[in-house]
C-alpha cells in the first residue's frame, strides 16, 4: 500500500500482470504548499516495492520537490545477515530503496538495527512508548505494582527506559535448525496475581510469547497482555487466539489492517507517520 500526501494511490494491472499507474493520481496528490512530498509505504507484498519505484521515478520527473519516505514496517528485516546459504535480502532491499534517492527515510520500530545502518538518510520512529502508554490506560496498568516483561535482551535494550520499576527479562535458547524454542527462563519474581505486559516489536505466530506467558503463569502472574508494534497475519494461525494464557493482544496497523479474532485489538490511532507524536532517532 502506498499513499502520497495521505492520499491512497490505486494501481491496476495490464493483462500480462505488469503494473499500471495513472500519473494523474500523483499530480492530484502533490503537496502544493509544503517543501516536500510525503510517501507512506506499507508492505503487503513484493509488488509494493515495484509500485514504490514507479511512484518515486514519476515524482522525480515531474516535480523538483523533495520526497520523504515513511516505512510502517521494514520488509525483510529478519534476513539481516548472511547465515549459511541464506541470502542477505535485507541489504538488497535497502540498496534498492537507496537507489531511489529519497531525501529522508523514516522507519517505524525497525526489527533490526542493521536496517537503520543500511538505509541512507534514515531516522528511526520509536512508537513503543506510546503504544505501551495506550495499552496501560486500556487495561488499568499500575506502574508501581504491575510488571513489564521483555522476552529477550533485545527488547530490554529497546524499551528499558520506560521507567517501570518492576521489570522482568526472558532468556531463550532456540534450535538453530528448526527455529523452535528449546528453553526459556524468566529473570525476576512476581507478586502473585499482578498484571504483566509483554512488550516487543514484532509477532509472527507468537510462539515466543506463548512460551513466555507459560513461564510467567508458573511464577504467579495474573492477567498477561501482549503489546507488540508489528503483528503479522500469521498470529491468527498460531496458538494465542485459542489459549487462555494471554488475555489480550494489542498491536498497531503497521502490517495488518483488521483483526480476525476478538483477542487481538488493533490500535489504529497510533499515528506512526507523525514525527511530533513519536520519538525520532537520527541514525549516524
């Protein structure tokens, strides 16, 4: 999905599957007042990358205004290194975006710091604090008595400055061949019956969070909630929707547009594109 200055761009296909773009849409969506045009990029399939290229090249040919890119979720973030025979696809996608020469690129909660290092003129939009605040209000989170849980050291590093006194951290061992979690330990103790919010940036099927919730329950946790910025559609195929371990999942609309289960709530008012509403980190 691509928007130009908040207007959705519609793409059609020629009979052979090639993308057809009517440039009049872009002309009608130009920012006639500001100094730049703003492109919102929400990855749904690889076709979006071709569409992004077509939009940017057309803008380059028809206007001298700067173009700013906002990426709600950076595709291929998982493939952020070369492991064995796996291809370093994140680098290739970043190279592709760099070739389009945007004036600046804003990435929401990048799953990997490698993304921020590879993209030119890149800024990180940190939305985790705002998401946690919204979730806390919804569930009646007591910052003095309830707990926040970071599933791994990466999550602790990302969100550890929220100022919650009761923090718990998970340490997991994963089978490198199957990708499944062999074991998970929780560091810290819980006052029985207290709420726990699991905070992280990305959920796929939710296996890590199910394993975390199981351990947290063993330690005496009450209701357990999951707050995750990016949530893939695969979560509805995992075990979370049919389990009582996690009471509710809160996520943004950075990937999925609507929930297929009452347990998963999408907070669409997060405003991931608004710089003034989120923490912006310049990447050197």
